[in-house]
C-alpha cells in the first residue's frame, strides 16, 4: 500500500515506517494530509489507520534528556526570592496604610 505526502512542491511516496519516523521526529503533524492509495483519497494523517499512535511515545520508548547548566535553577530561585520580597513589602505597605487610616481611639 502506498502513501504520499506533499513535500517540496510535489507528492512524494513514503513507507508507513518512514511516516512513523517523521511523526516521532516532529516532521509530520497530525493535521497534515496523506494520500492513501488504498482509499484513493487525501485524508488527515491522524485518520490513517496505519498511523495510529505514531505521535505518542509508548512506555518502552526512550525519551530525550538534555543536560542543564548548573546555574539553571539558580535563576528561578533568585526570581522567586525577589517576588517574595516584593510580596512582603506590599503586605507591609498595606498594613501600614490600614493602620494609619484607622481612627485614633483616644
């Protein structure tokens, strides 16, 4: 059974295995159209029965890991500390404003 995908200005034939690899690599989107020679029509890639699950990683498949620089999370920690300090300052300012707006009990 032949499958065609429109690439580089023309319809090109691809095997199901190649289409699966393209889907896994992000080179084939689920909303792209594939010509299914068996059906004789262009249909959405996700609707091609042979492509079922092509865009989903199974439990037994590897995932890609990247190494982050040592200071990667330090930036987040610093930003969180700044945000917490600003929040504390805002709370203190509200408390001071509320206290100064209260009537003098004497």
